[in-house]
C-alpha cells in the first residue's frame, strides 16, 4: 500500500494522518508514505506506485489530491484508497468513506474495491483534468479561483462562504452556452456532478450515481447576485435541487462555452472556458465500505 500525503495544509492535517497511520500499524498493514512536493505531483507518484506493483494507492488529502491520484491510476490495476484530510471531503461523504482518521484507516484494510466512473475535462486552450466529484463553471468557480487560501487554512469552509459573499458584489454573471448531444441552452452557471453532494454533505444532484458512467448536470438559469444568494442559502437546507431556475439533466458529454470564464474541478481552479466534458476512458476501483456495512459498524 502506497500512501500519498498532501502536506500543504499544515500541522492539523499531519496529526490526522498520524492517527490513521497508527491504526494501520496496529492492524499489521504494510505501507509506504510519500509526500507531494507540488501540484500535480500526486498523479506522478500514483502512476509510479501502480507501475511498481502497489495494490492500493491512497490519497491522503482533500478532493483535489484524490482527483490527482485517480488520474495517476487511470488504466492501472491498483485501487484508490482515501484518507480524507481535506476541508470539505465531498468524495468521502458521497461514498460512505468515514472522515474520522481511525475509521478511514480501518476501511483501507477491510473495505472492498468497487468501480466508479470519473469525468474528464478537455480545455480548448490545451490541458486535461480528471475529476471524481464535480466540475463547475461560472459563479462557484469564481469563488474557488479567488479564494483566500490563508483564510481557508485558518477557518476552513467559512472561507468559501466569505468569498461567495464577496463574489456576489463583483461577479458579472456572463451567459454560458452549454451544448449537449441533443441541444443547447444558456445559463449563468453550471455544475457537472458525478455525485449527489456538493460542498460537504449538501444535496445538489439527487440522481447522480458514481457507479454509472455519466453525470447529472445542474443548470443555473437564475442570473445575478439575488439569484446566486438564493441558491447559496438553499444549499445548506438541501433545497437547492428544488429551486426555481435550476434545471437538472443527465448527460454523458457536454461542452461549456463562455470565453475566459473560470472552471473548477473537485474544488481546485483548473482552467478557463471553453471546455469539453466526457466520461473518463477507464473506470476507477475505489476501496469502499463492504456492501453489508459490517466492516464499518465494527
Ligand atoms: N506540496 C504541495 N504544495 C502545493 N500544492 C500542492 C501540494 N501537494 C498538492 N498540492 C495541490 O493542492 C491542491 C489541493 O489539495 P487538497 O484537495 O488535497 O486539499 P484542500 O484544497 O485543502 O482540500 P479541499 O479540496 O477539501 O478543500 C491539490 O489539487 C494539489 O494540486
């Protein structure tokens, strides 16, 4: 087992990692721990690990680190394990991976590998990005792009709320063109979701399924700061899917246009429109709780 740790977010994260490692040692699990040195490094380390015969490659970090490790494992035999050490840990909540380090470590040993189908973004300007949870263009990507990372380190998720309030006052809400295989539509923002959840444990796309190739796409037709504030207020109440001006539809391919508008994937700024989104060519094996739930209940 290879564990890839993103040390970027400081001391508390390292303490949580140590708690997980103690459990692995107690369970007699052999592992090698490596640390990332720069963005993108996790993918390289994961690829090397899989080529070197590691059966499980573990992403110890947030959703961005998980996406990078998943990209490194594409087409390889190794399974992805997760020690959720991020701010929101949406992927973990989505798939029932416990957030407590002791329990997520135990899961790495006792869980079973199941298939999920990531998404892949290809930017017209060059560059590709695999995503495991979601990709957003428009307002939420502006929040991610302009986030105060120092504030995020100090107060965690509150930094996103603070930045969203700031963006309400300055984001211009340019129209985005979303093209599907069967037609096109204009929106102010779009979130392409692999999972049901968004920004932690909040419901966004109730019919999205990780185990199925494709996405549920949230099309935000309401434009301007009042609509964006209403969407933001509905999110923690799990009412977002029912909001007026929000349409949800399934797709396996789409193209999003809106020159220069920011794009985020799994909570990281990843580029600017236009972008094409499709199902990644290879599914991913992820270590998850056994379907019976016995392992987790212990
Ligand atoms: N050593 C490093 N130095 C700087 N950046 C790094 C390093 N290692 C990884 N990164 C980058 O940090 C990004 C964010 O990491 P990650 O998602 O693990 O943490 P987070 O942003 O704090 O968590 P969350 O996504 O839950 O908010 C990764 O996508 C990666 O590109």
